[in-house]
C-alpha cells in the first residue's frame, strides 16, 4: 500500500490547497479536447477518444474516494478565455450525460433483478404445484425438471445482476460523478519560438475555471 501511494505521488502532482491529484493534459490546441469527426458546437461535442482513454486510465490509477483536478497546458499565444469556457462546458455536458447513462443502467439492472426473481419464483412454483397432478412418465419428468432448471437459471441471473453488474455500474457512476465534479484549470507556457526571442521561460500562469 505504501509503494502504491509512492507511485501516485511520483506520477501525479497534488493540489496544495485541496490535496486533489492533478491530471495534466498537454494540448497543441483547444480543439484537441474534442473528437475531430464531431462538427457540432464545442460545448456539445464528444471528447476525443484518445483523451478519454487517457482520463479513464488515470482515473483507474487514483482511488475513487480521492478528488482529482484537470490541468490543461497550452502555448501562451493560444490563450482564449472564451474557448476555456467552451471546453469547460463541453466536458461538463459530456460527463453529466455519461453519469445519467450510468444512473439509468443502474435503475435498469434493479428492474431486471426484480423481474428475474419473479420469473424464477413462478417457474419453480409451477414445477412443484403441478408435479402431483402430472402423469408419471418421462415427458412429465422432463417438463418438471425444465421448469426447475429454468427457475434456477433466472435466479442466478438475478444474483448476477444484483451483485456483479450493479457493482460495476455503481463504480462507473462514481467515476463519472468524480469527472463531473473535478475542477478544470488552464496553464500556459511559452512556445520554443517565444522562449528563444525573450530568453529563458519564467513559468506560465494558471487560470482556474470552475
């Protein structure tokens, strides 16, 4: 556990005020945040698949009970506060939609669990209720066994949906909610051309966007 904590401290910066792990994203331009194939407005576009994969990989590194913050780094000559607002709105919209989807999946799993339990109860009950009245021959035995097996199959599906699928969806919901709650900041650095003209870099400013 101590080694893992050391790995996190070595891999991610920490916000000195909140203790949040900072996920650093280096951008060549603002549009790199979004999918190039999606030509909609920035605030409604899908996230770039490579960026989304990177964010989810980082999220899997960091325990879900720890906060995170996104820090986007760009060249200072690209600085545009309006695009910062568009990116912030676009990411918020994307993760809000993903959180709603996870919540809907959780509700669907609960409904499926209840439905599977009811079906299992009906099938097993039918098998035992009608068994005394059925003729004692092979076809009756096969029908009884079929109802019992079908009931246990649906009961297992209910257990699987309740225990395993719900746990997976709940984790996804927590992850999407953490993405949604994560503050965003934009840091700017001088390009190599600017640094050559003006001397050594003095460090970029950081503009917090919530």
